[in-house]
C-alpha cells in the first residue's frame, strides 16, 4: 500500500488505547479466514492466546505458525503475522490471524480476542483509522470499497489507481493552484488604495478558465467510470427467429434464454452480465422486431426499441439467406452497430462482405471474432480522458460540480472587479476540493462514508 504524507483531517474522538477486532474475510465455508486486530493492545492480546515459536513480535511482517488456545483448550492451528506501527494498514499495531475457514473456528477465535479486551470493529473502522492516522486520504479510503465492489478487471484497475493516489494528486494540484490565485487576489485587496495589482484581471481570468476546463473533463469522466463499473449495454436485436436467443446463450456460455423455432418466442428482455477483455458487459436479449397483433408480443417489441435507444453497442442479426440486409435501414439510431449473419452453418457460400460477421452458435464459427468486435467498440467508450484519475465516486462528482459553480461565481465577480467576492468564491472552491481528500471534513461526512463499508475493512 502506498503511503502518503499525513494531512490535516477531521478530529474524531476515540480512546487511544481502544483496540478493535473483526473477521476480515467473507463469512461461509472457505479454506482460511482472517481475524484482524488493530490498536495499542493488539500484541498483548496475541500473547495471551497464541502458542508458537518464534514470537511474532520479534519478526514483524512474517508469518509464524502456532495454535490459538483458550487455557488448556486448543481452538485452531493458525498462521500469525504482526505489523508494527506505523508500518501497517491502519498505522497502528496490527495482528492478523489466519485460521481455518468457516463460521466456527474464526468465530471462536474472534470471541476469545474480544474477551481479552478488544471490541468489535465498526463497519469500515480499519480503513477509517488508516485515514485518521494519515496513511491514506479520504478519496483513497473510498477507493477501498470501489475495489471490493469491482466486478470487472477494467474497473478494478481504475479503482487501484484511485487507491494509489493518482486522483488525489490531481485534486491537490487544483488546491495549490487556487490557493495561489486566492493569495494574489487578497494582495490586490491590500494594495487596492495604492492602485497596484498583484495579479492582473486577464491573468486571473485565464487561470480560472483553465481550471474550469480541467473540472469539465474530470466531471465528464464520471459517466465513463460508471459505464465501466455498471457494464456496457450490449443489445442483441433483429427480426423474429433470427437467432438472437441462441447467440445470447452462446455468448453467455450457458442456457438462459428459451430457444424455439416458432417466431416470437422471446417476448420479454433478458439481461445477464459477462466480461470481455476485462470489460463488464450487460448482454441483453430482446424480442424480435416486427409488426404484430399479439398484445403481449407488441409490448415486448416496444421494450426492444427502448433498449435499442439506450444501447451503447448493438449486435444486429440478419438470418442466413437474407439478401437485402446490406441496404436495410436499421430501425434505430446507433453509431456502434455490429451487423451479423446468424445461422451461418446453413449457408452454402462464404460471406462476401468483410464488414459483416458470419456466426454460427451451433458450430462456434465467428464467435471469437464477434467477441473481439464487441471489445473493439467498447475500448473507446471506456478509455476517454485521463484514465488514471477518473471521477469514480458520486461524492467526488457532487463536490467537483460545486467547485465549478464557485469558480464561475469568481469569474462573474471579476467582471465587476469585486476582489472580496472573488477571494471568497476561491476559498469556498478550495474548501470543497479539500473535502474530497478529507482535509477539514466533518464528522457527519466520515460517518456517512464509512457506514457503507463492510465489517473487517
């Protein structure tokens, strides 16, 4: 984990000798479970229940084999690692006990740890202590939950960047830039009677406009981050009986959608998540597009049109033998269309148009090429702007929007040349930026952020 300089942060009252403990791994049957202890008494608690050689305290950051005992009763065979403050996740003395997985062994050890003087950790309290002890800033703390909740490799990669501090460094640069502008503006106020300017109007205006453009790019990146996090909407569409459901099952790797020769079998949409080249994709099977008197099927067609309107990528299927598909006007507007001839195993000749993919769900022909085509269209949708410092968290987006409003207010005040208002708007913008990384934040902000964390993180 990357260490950052200690920053001015919220003042949260908790006893200095308060030692916390929790099971850090998910509950249920597993090979191992990890019980984490953090605080002043972590080592003394370990000594009271661990029997093993050598003493873990003498060999920090190394695994030591032994047993957890309650008096003469051995609870479990374990591995123990001691991390001495400040070189630990929380910045405090930390002990991690690896026991056998499952509810019983880990639960028994945690109960014993609590009996020895620790208290149960609150949700996110280990990460909260890492923040309060200056190990990470608040944006990096929030990255922990983004990492935990990541469902695709691409989003995990971006969340790791957030944890490493790339986004925080950009926020700090903005804070520094605004601090300089604010200081010079206040100098203008001091020397106003003498007719001197520490910073000319045009220079300040240019600086603020550049900062606003930076903010606009950062705010625009939020939609990219959400697209990566929630998955790209990839819709399978086409006429009835064109092979959409069969292809859906093939791409999914299991039978999920009902397949039948009768046209109009699919009357409702079906959505499943898959991963292609590390990118999370929401694959959506839809009802075939046609005019119908069947009220239920007609509703399904309407749903298909709605999904097509919101789709980021459309796989449009043309059945083998269809001769007019190349001149067909698609019944929707989309720049990311992959035209496909399905059921190509029944074709008696190869596809002539190289821009059209011929696939067969039965033989597997063209399926890999289709996956590659989806990944190629997905790439520009998830790689816009500065990929190392995407705005990934809603709280950050809201605060950056507020920063932008304050800077616009500062620009308006410059037109009237009211230095006091300009300085005030710049200071408010700084405060909002500082709140992102946890400088001078409120207790309520911390409470709101960490209550969403899981126990043991």
